[in-house]
């Protein structure tokens, strides 16, 4: 696990990241592809944390690489699941995608063929106890502000850890080799609007579903400048 702040750690699951927040037990943010449970649990145990302390699973969106393991972890540790209401309705039916369009570029074609195409559009159905809406504040770690950021997914949310100065950006964009649009969007125009909406908040660090930490004294302004 990579430490982002005193409370937030990143777990690399290959092509996708999950995150662990320490406060009133553990909160897991995104869960990786199906079959990732043991890797997540081993990462926690290596850092001296007990997987049974996972009390909540917050999903940034419904796609298989982020929500594919939610049902299994929920079953093992009896965690409550949080997701935006638009994606929650599909997750409870085991649906993990809507029609999407490939972002132009050879790199995106390569990523799609290598990592995304085989992931499928279904997951094990999972009950979502907490359906999120824009501007909700989850009372953890000084307040986690929910920012509804559609485009990549209609129910996509970014999460602002207000006291930590960190944006958990999910897949509004990626930071693999510099900031760039995600490989797929339901609507890239809406996606761009969502990136700028999230960048309108104040944060010094941003983490992503795909790629590495963006660490700057004004990471929000860097994101805004890239996509304006």
C-alpha cells in the first residue's frame, strides 16, 4: 500500500487502484475486478490492518474494474455499500456498464483491447445501503464531500477529503502518463464538464482509478488548466 496521507492509502491492483481510509474502522473506496479480494486483504494485513475492520465500501462508479469485487467483500466482512443512486440501481441488478464511446487515440485503443474489452458488463449483484447524491457529506475523516461527476458513468462520483486536501477522482480522467481523458466515456462532453466541476474545489493532491498521485500545491488548478 502507498501512503497518500496519514488516513488515506492506495492499493495497486494492477491496472486499477483501490483506496483505504482509516477513520471509525476502515473504508474501502472501489474494489477492483472480481477476484481481487485476497490481494486487497493481504495488502491490509501487510500493513498491520485487519480486513474485518472494513465497515464501508464506497464505489466511485459501477464499472467492473471498480465495483466487480464489491459483493464478495461485502459478503466476507458485512460492510455497507455506498454508491450514487443512478449507478446503485444497476449494481443491485448486476449490471456494470452503459453504452460507451472510445476516446480517440492509439493508446486508448490499446488499453481498451488489452484491459477493458474482456472485463465484461456484469458483476455479482450487490445491495447498496447508502445511495449518494451530489453534495452529500459522509461524516468520516473530517467530512467526505460527494461530487457528482457524470460523463464516464451517469452515477460517477468524485470524493473530496476536505480535511486532507485530497480529491479521489475515480475515472473522471486518468494520470498514467500525465493527465489525460479516460479511455471510455458515456458522454465525453459531460465528462469534461465534470472534470472542471471537480477542479473547482480546493485540493492539493488527487488520486485516480488509473495512474499515480498528482501532488502539487494547487493540484486543482493544474487539472483545470489541462482540460479547459
